[in-house]
C-alpha cells in the first residue's frame, strides 16, 4: 500500500518537474510572440501618426518637409 502511494507521489513530482522544464523552454518563444504583437501595435500607431502628419505637410518648413519625407520613406522601407 505504501509502495503504491510512494510511487504515485514520485510520478507526480516527476510530471511537475517535466512541466516546469517545458515552461522554461517555451518562455523564450512566448516572449518573442508577445514582443511581435507589441511591435505590430507600435507600427499601426506610427502609420496613423504619419497619416495625420501628411495633412500638415504643406505648413512645414522646407527642411522639415525633406526630413519628414525621408523618415517616411525609411519607415516604409522597413515596415
């Protein structure tokens, strides 16, 4: 009777250690997925900012227009 109980407790502990090991192994993958979601949100916000800024491009100084256009092109290149 005690032998069966000890075997069951041993198996339970083994399963818990395996679960913890799997969680640690998958942690990096989970972090990458979460970061990717955050980057996508940030990209969507940046696109909205660009859309709003395009409306006021004519009111910018010449230097700001050039800099703005250059930055938008760089953003679109990497997006």
